[in-house]
């Protein structure tokens, strides 16, 4: 075991039913992750406001890995072992400042990856990581309302729409971890 990680959550989790791994982003994977995000940045900006400036400057990106601006944010790469270990996307889990058992979650896949096929399994392994490794009991996701595909993926993964959210531009989806559907 890496002694520098003692007492910290595992940096990786595998899907039991898919060939997917949700792996904490490290400097070793930073360049590949950044390049994948950079070539997909216009697509990502359509789906998540939080990712709009993420892939504009590699130096800033690496600096944020070394000294995170947001200490509650954990970044991940999504690896598909059926694709010879290719990085196919990424995601974020942000613990809320008020309650460390609540977190926001988002995922993204490269444009060449069929989101309809991979979105739900990727989201499930991400939720599994959040609940098993970080102790999160409630997950939520803010999704632009024009993004019907992402809305469907989150619903299919077990999230329900928060009817009390008052924005017509964003949908808020919530998943209570005890009701996490099987992968």
C-alpha cells in the first residue's frame, strides 16, 4: 500500500458488470486527460457550466492538480479496459461544504464514445465510488435542461428529478445512496 495514501479512500474502483474503472486523476494521466477534454471542450461546455474553462490552459490545469483551488473537488478519469485501457472521459465529485455526506457529481465522455451505451454504467461506477470510498449518502447533479440525453442517463442510473428546483435552465437530479440501483 502507498504510505502517502494511508487513511485516504482508494484512488480507484472497478465496475463489476462492465470493463470500466473510475480512477483518481493524477499527474501521470493529466496530459492525456487534458488533451481528451481539450478536443471535446465545445461539447463539454454545452453540458456542464462547471467544465467551460477547464480545458483552456494546460499549465493552469496542472497547477490546479498540484494545488487545488477547490479542496472539496475530486477529479477522475474513466478507463475502459475493453478499449485496451483507453481513457474515455472524466468526472468530478464535489463534496458540499455544509455536509460531507452530500456531493455533486458529473461525468463526461469523449465525443467518439457512445454516451447512450456507456453513460449509465459510467455513472453507476462513479456513484459506487462516491458511496463506498467517500461515504456520500446523497448525490446530486445539475444538468442543463436542453440536454435531454444527459437527463435520460441520470434518470436511467437511478437519479430522480428534484421538483423543487426552480430553474428552467437547469434540472437537478438527486440520488439517495441507499437506493443506488445495482450495476
